C-alpha cells in the first residue's frame, strides 16, 4: 500500500476529533502503517517524534504515540509530528511515471474504448456522453457540474468512476495528474493525437496558464465558493482546456485522455486546499450527484478523497 507523508503536521487541536479511532503508545511508523492497513476505517494517522501538547484538545502526546483517524484531516503545523495518509490508489505525477505505468494506463483506456456498451458498466463513449449531457442538456445543466458549486465534487466523482473502470481491466492502473504549473507542455506520452482520434491546437501557448504565484493565492481562498470559482476559471481549469484546444474545448473533452490528467490535477489542488481548510464543508453536503450509474454519491460522500480510497503520492 502507498502512503503519503506530510511532515510537521498533526490533526488540528481545535478541530472535531470525533473521527479519532485510537491512540497507540510506544509505536513505530512501520507498526502504525500495519495497524492502519488492517483497519479499513482508518484513513490517516499522525506520529509523534517529540513531546507535544495541543491547544484545544486536553491531551498531551509522547514520542512514539500514533493517533489514528477515519475521515478527512485538518492539519495544523506541529514540528513534533508527521502525518501519514493511506492511499489504496496512489495517483502520481505523470512526469514521474515509469514506461510500464504509461503502458498500463494507455492500454486500459483502449480496453475501455473497446468494451461493449452497457447500462450498468458504461464504456468510454458512454462516459464521454455523460459529460456532454452535463454541459448540453437542460437536465444535465442542473447537475451543477460546470459554473456551479458542484464543479469540484461532480468531477471528483466522475474521475473516480473512470479510474475504477480502468482498474477493472488492470488493477495496477491509477489516474496520473498533469501539473501544468510546472510542466508547461503536453505530456509526450499522450502527444500523438491520431492514437486517440482527437484534435488539438498545433502550437499550444501556456503563457496565460497559472504560475506558482497564482497557485499560492488560490490556496489562500477561505471559502469553498471562492476557491471553486477561482480554480474553475482562468488562469486555472478553463485556461488549460483553451490552451490545448480542439476537442478539449468541446463538451466531448473527456474523449481526449489529457482531460483526465488535467482534471486530476484540479482535484489534487482541491485536495491540497482541503488539507489546509478542513473545517469547511460543501454548502450542500447531502445533495445526491447525478447521473447514475456513473455519478451516484452525495457531495458529502466525495468530500474526503481519503474515504474514496485514493491519494496523491
Ligand atoms: Cu467538465
């Protein structure tokens, strides 16, 4: 199992600790990982290297204490501790993927494309059609997937469905993300448009796409609505669709594999923001996202990426 280490943080003392599963003294990081891997309810733990007392919670912690939680973290800085998050599926930066990982990913997309149409296990074209419906039909526009408060949660559910379908062909597959703030070119391994039957602009110009400074400002947004609006529009989500061009600026954008890597990075930014603003919830946590069978969960059920069984490693 993959783990993501977040150095020098602990669960925020003044947050809701009702998700605490247990505390194990005299532990090691390795032992703590084993405990967490045996208990599916555990999504993360923090491990104390030094004595620590936290404001808000009336408890002190000793070196070797491992404190386990379910649900989503809300971190505060804690130089005495490190946090470790479980990842059943570890989503990686595309620029760190091995040749085999690329081959597996591309082959799984091809397998999904070749799969027959099915109402219970939609194939690639049916999954693309779901996005077209979300943008183009009056019923679909009510799902709030674009220009609305369900942009992040709807696409999180959409990506997870796609990833699960790819993993049904090869369980080693994960969704990669394309960090276009750092890598300002189309990933080479997906560069051949004829391989995917899609169109793109011939000379993409990334000058209008967000830079590190824009990202810093984005992560400082203090309300969900502000964050969601900012990340959906220029110079983030919308700009990258525009820069790639061709099918990526159409409602059928998911037909280009780049869509999934692009949205995976948007979801990673959402995940990063959530770690820093853990007390914030979606304005409508109970709303059921649509349409089944591709999108079935509520906003609340997709709020924690750790509960969904993946992490960015
Ligand atoms: Cu979309």
